C-alpha cells in the first residue's frame, strides 16, 4: 500500500535517481529483522543452506552498501555487484530506462561501481553477521587482461563473500560476452578456480539468454568438467520482443522485466536438459510473482532471483513470493521445495 502511494513520485524522477534514493533510504532505515527460515523452503545449494530460495539479483546493491537492510525484506540471499578491480563510472547518463507500458527495464549501466578496495572494506566490516551475501565480479572496461581482472577479484572477494558469481554475460561492456566462447571460458574458469587459493568459496557462472543451443552444450560441458557450483540463467537480453509497446524500447542496453520471462524460462529449460540436473541452476529474468517463481523451480531452478519486478511491484515482492511458494509446496503435497525442482 505504501509503495503504491509512493510510486507516482518515484516514477516522476529519472530511473537512476529513484534507484539511488532508495539505496540511501535503506542506509538510513533501522535494520529490520531477518525472517525465520521457512522449513518447507530451505534449500541447499553448493553446501550453503538458503533459508528460502528467493534472492535479490545484482545491480541493485552494486557496492555492498545495504545487504543487511535488504535481508529485512525477507530475501533468502543478496547478491551485490557487479564489482570490478578499479572504480568505474560506467556509461554516460541516461543509462537506465523504465518501460512502464511493458513492466520492463533497459539498462546500459556499464559496471559502474566503487571498485574492489571500497566494496571489500564494506564486506570486511560485516564479516560474522548472519545472511548469505554473494559477490558478482567483473572486469574493467579498459582492462588489457580481463582474465587477470577476474582472478584478482576472486582473490579479493573469496574470503569475504558466501559465494562468487563470475559475470561474463552483461551486454554493456564491449566484448565481455565473448568470454562465453568455449576456449575463452575454459581459460577464464581455470584462472578463477586457481585464484581462490585455500578459500573454497563456491563459484557460480552467470550466463546470457541469447545463446545458441551449441553454445549451451559447450558451456555445460566446461561447467561440468570444472565442477562449478551453480549456473545463473539468465542475464538481460539484447533482443527486443515484438510485444514491446514503450516508446523507449529502442534504447540500447539489456532488457529485463516481464518481457524477458519467456526467453529466460526457455533458456533455463535448455540448461537443465544440457546438464541433466548435475549442476544447480538459479532462475532469473522476468519473475514477477509466486507463480513465476514456482514455474522456474519446476523447470529446474533450485533458487530464483528478482530485481526489475520490484520497480513495479515494490519492496514487498519477495515476501509475497515466499508466502505463495509455501502455499504451492503444501498444495502439491510436498514437504520441501527441493522436491519441486525439475518436476515439470
């Protein structure tokens, strides 16, 4: 109710301004209580016990400023980032657009962040606090050796985060998605895995939805060979569905939100088939309701993440999805949501 009242004011502001204000508001807000784990929703992935399967995708808390405040919204886990070795301003503004008619977002942020030194200091200060915080890591736009950037980020973040996500699927850093190619991906993952050292922090890999079947097969082969801990499917898309109605649909960047849902679901199913269920999958892209989350889980996702839908549905969305998932597990006659994974 409060968000419905505040939304017209927020939507009167540029999208990035509204985002910045929301982060500042969380910084000033009293720390909320974490919700108690829902027994039927506890999910174990990569040796981590997630209190519920609904996480916040990266892009909101880019710099690790408010993870504890976000846990007060009932998120089972929070992924910060993307973080790069050096601070980075990102692409010129405007670079974030609401497609209101489509309940979608286009962004071409360009990995804007405070850099590894600042973000690692924040994560160090919260060490010992409860809550699963993943770190999404990337390379600087002007880097001459992007593999070295990912290795450096792994060395820095592995002792500080619950898990690391190697993000090679953003469309907003020129050439980055080329790291999804078979030869480049193997070399990158070898460097990342070696850089963990004694910290066996789980490694997740975030992938684009705009992959060909042969690409998916090759990626899954490498992921199985390197024993990655999870695959995140998927990032934003560079495609534009014909159904888009917003006059901003032609803006360059990655599309997220409701129109991404069919493609993200199709890509998730393709990865489930290619892996045979041997690697946990995390479903992302266009999830706006408990029914959407339940569909991803039944299609093979052990966990899900949301972000863009909160622009339209408000900060209570995670809580509503969690409540709906509890009901669906019960209605299906299951005792644990783990039973639903891949059950379609």
